[in-house]
């Protein structure tokens, strides 16, 4: 996350091809670009942020897994 000259927060994704690479590449964020405003990044990434972590991880208190995924259900909406 970066703060722009206009005092607005932006998100950039950087990629290193290897551990020896000293110059990371900027990766364009789909439907947003690079840099991407924090507000837009939050908006486009909402469908991958779990609302119910326990359900998303499919773990119940008993330790049994379930077959449902809240992220997949929200994508279908």
C-alpha cells in the first residue's frame, strides 16, 4: 500500500521472478490497473473475503469438514 501525492491510498502488486531478482515488476490488478485506489481494490476484492471464516474453512468445532464454501456461493450471486 502506498500513499499518493494527493494523500490517497493506493495498492500495487509487485512480482519477483526469483529470489535473486532485485527489480520487482508491477502487476496490473484486473479491473483496476496499477496503482489501484484502495477503495476500488476493496470493492473488486469483496467476493474473495470470507464473511464466515469458520464456514469458509469448512471446519466445525467437531473438526469435521463440510462441502460448502461461502466465497463460491457469493460468486454465483
